C-alpha cells in the first residue's frame, strides 16, 4: 500500500514447518525516507458513507480529537453456551497498521464488512495520525527522535485515515494499536524493548491519536467518537516480536488481550500473564507438506521468496493457493473443534493485490456459512469472559482437527452414552 508498505521477516518456506512458522508478522520494505510514495493528487475516498453520530451529545476530550459518545453501537450481547451446545465458529479478520491511502482499501473493506455483516479489528499505527513535518514529537525507544521503519503518511492520507477510523468504530469495528515506528531489527527492534519502553511507545501511540487536531490542524474534521484510552484493550506488535515484555505493560494499563504471538495452533485460546493470547495460527498450505501462518505476508514469503513484486505469471496460482489456505484453516476448525480462527492482513497490493482478493473471497464465503460469527478481538474477549471457565478449560483439551464425539462432554450436560447407561441401570 504505497506509504503503508511493509515486509515480513519470515524465513521462506521450501524448508520444514518450523521455517514456515518462524518469526513472522511484518516488517518494512522501505526506509522512512520513502514516506509519501503515493502520487500527489491521488484520489482519496471516504466511502462507505459515515453512519450517523450517536444521539447522545458528545463530550469532547482534550483538544477535541476524541470524544465520549456513549457505548459503542452494533455490539452483540455475549451469551454463555448452553449445556451441550456446539460453540459458534468465531473468525477474526484483523488489519495491521490500518490506514487509508490512494488504494482506498480501508474504505473498501469497511464496505465488504457491511455487506457480509462482519465486524473486524483495525490495528491503527499511532504515527499514521502524525504529520511528517512534526515527526520529531515521536521519541521511539532506542532510536533518534522521529525515526521510523515505516514511512509517515502524506497529510491527505492522514485526513483520509481519520475519516475512516471514526465511522469504522460507529459501525462496530474495534480500533486497536499497531504501535508506532515498527522497528524489527534484531539489534534495536521491539524484540529488545523493556516493559518501560513498551509503556512509552504505548503512551505515544495513544497521544498521537488523542491529539491529532493539534498536530494536523484539521479542525474541520469531527472528533473521533470514542475515548481511545478506554477503548484500547489490545494490540499486535511489529513483526510479532516482543510480546513477553509487552504483556506486563499492557496488563498494567488494563488491556485484555494481545494478538502478537507467532506460531499458534487452531485450538481454543488461553490467557498469558492475565491477557487473552490470540496468536496467528498455523493453517494448511495447499501443495506443501508444511503449514503457514494465517497472515497475508507469511503466505507471500513462502510463494515469492518475500518479493512483493513476484512473477506476474504465477499470481493467479498464488491467489488461489492463498484463498484455499484460508478456507482449509477455516474448514478444519468449523468441522471439528470450533476453535476461533484469527486472520491477519495488511492494506497492501503485494503481488498485484492478490492477497486482498484472496482474503475477500474467503471472507465472503465464510460469512455465508451457518453458525459463523465474524467478530473483532474485543467482541471475542467479551464472549470468552462470560463463559464458564470449566467449559473453556474442557474446550482447550480439544486438539487441532479433533472432532468431539458428543459436545456435551465439552460444554456441559449429560453425554448420550452416560445417559443411556443410567437409563438401562434404572429400567
């Protein structure tokens, strides 16, 4: 995505499963000096039309960049599983460093979400609300002021991004964080940061989002309709690095989940240091003996050796393979243990945009299935929190692809075999 371009650090996949599931997530293919790679005058869309502002009068916060408009609209009421009930199939589509540029992918997937009745998580990079002309306000841990391994957005794309974030929240989507400078270097990257450095990075990300009017001068735009400090309950780190030392800082801030861990399996989630752990998951990779992580760049890295402009003649094959991989992962969970599935993406046009088309095709097909819920991480947390802990513990005993003989053995109630034995004994 032009000024949003990123590149993963994953080892490519002619090797075994361990290589395919190694360090992953996303890194940047350019230096910060390549910021604003889009053409001047690129069209910027704010489609779909913004939903109406809540009836409750907004209480402006700080400089008026954000506001309290009351509870978020369009939120499902989580319900506890009934005894013997098969769990719904949860699928979370999430977007790292969500921003709107000339490719208009943020607005496009908001429209897709409306058409499929899906809710998503948008991990916003804080510096996507900070003009490059004021970049020295950013003090990245271990780096010079203003440094970033991703480019700053052009001013018109900052405006376009802000025009997407507020309406997205009003439509029910979650606004998480992807932090700021996206540092993935083994020597100076986020994998080496201490909890206090993570705390600084978080505070700066929140600060940029809550002071964008002062920093941009876009006083004609409405305030974002949420209190970001209250709404922010989770994240995904750059390149899926540094989770161990992020979690203490996140827990101190009252966050409830983290989606940064690489190499997870399609099993029911558990908590780590008090936060729900939602890792990218290994899913089948058609045509290969190893599996691939459920993120667009990980698929790309194993198809075109991390070349975001790979062989055009292979793109139809790669797009179909990406789509079939998503669907294979979905179907494995859907027809067996019903473990929630997490899919991570970027608003990018890598390899001609094939990964955007593949994930949209999968999303639309998944949405058509019965008993499927396309939710945000926030909504998944809310559902998990109302469940019987004993039921969740039992669900976690289901292995990848394991089909229960009787759901009552996992979600409560009397299993059929036990009931039949009891009835025979009393006959």
